[in-house]
C-alpha cells in the first residue's frame, strides 16, 4: 500500500520557516483534510509536497524509500498530481484535451495519446461526471464543472498521491459536498493518498478519514475527526473571544457570543 512520509520537514520561503520538524505519515485509502487558520502554511505545505517550492529542511518520501524531494519534475509527476487554486486560462481548449494533459508524463516525446491512454482519460471523465461534457470548451463551463475537469486531469495522471488546494473554493454547497464525497470515494476505492487543503470545517469533519490541523506555533495535530472533536483540538486552534465550539453528538456547533 502506498504512503507519503514527511520526515523532519521544514517549510517556508527563503530563510523564513513557517513550519518545522514535521513528521507525519499519510497512508493510501484515506482522505486527509488539511485545516488551519490563515497564514499557518497550508498552501505552502501542499506546494512543498508537490515539489513546486523547495523544502527548507528534511525530505518527503513515498513508500518508505522513494525520495520525492530530490526527484526531477518529470519523475515526481508520476508520483504526485496536484490541483491548485490558480485559475486556468484555456479559452479554446475542450475538456477532454485538458484531462489528456494528465497523461503527458507517460507519453512519447511527441505527446501522442495511445489507446490505453484514451481509456484512462475516459475513466477519469466518468469518475468526475464530465464524460458527457468532454467536447465543451473549458471557458464555457460552470465553476463546479471547471473544478471537476481539473480533478479529472489529476486522476488521469494516475499517481499514488493526489494533492488539492481548496478544491471546493468558488463552489455552491451542493457542489462542495459532491466534490468532497467524490474525492473520498477516490481515496477509498483507488487506494490513493488524497490530501485536501480546505476551510470547510464542518464538511471536513463529516467526510475526512483523518484531519491534519495546522497551527502557527504548534505544528500539525493529527487524528480522526472524532478524536479531535472529543479532545477539544479545534477549540484550541480557532479560539476567539466571540465564539466557541460545542461538541454535539460528535460534531461541532458554533456558539456565537454577544459582541
């Protein structure tokens, strides 16, 4: 079973650390939701894991002995796929062609799509419910459809690890729920490591197998949603004089105080 290990990992920019001494293992078959206050380093961590910016210390390994930190971009693209919040500009590109980009790490120098590649693309489109819209122009899609297209591209890449930064941003509630459930199903059925950065606290508690809760001063707390609710971890991380969290039947209810 695939795994992703953070070993004494330090992340940040230049010589400025945002987080240090991170030692965590993510195991395939689980959807992990990465939560935390603004500025604690969620996006920085995902970008470091994806190899989009260098680690300041330590390393990231897959399956115990594969050092992703020292890999080339091409090599790493066979291990990790990533969906960021950056807007994609693709005015005259159809959905299928965008999803096909996920196969580029495996194609020849000419970038030709084989029959086997086409089947992978078909499967990714079906998994994200975009198969019937594969010939539509990307710029004419709704925000939810655009997000599913980018997720399909990541699925077509067939990597053991899938990283997503705010995959439910700009989506309405039904599409937020639908997206998280789809990613949870992917983790369970395809046995992949799926790590999602999100601000959707209540949805994360209901869909995640594990939570990574980042704080500015205390690294990352790790546990199941139930463990973290019962331990009062969220109350400590998001403490504010104007509200608190109430543990109600294993979930969180926000209690707003008079101002």
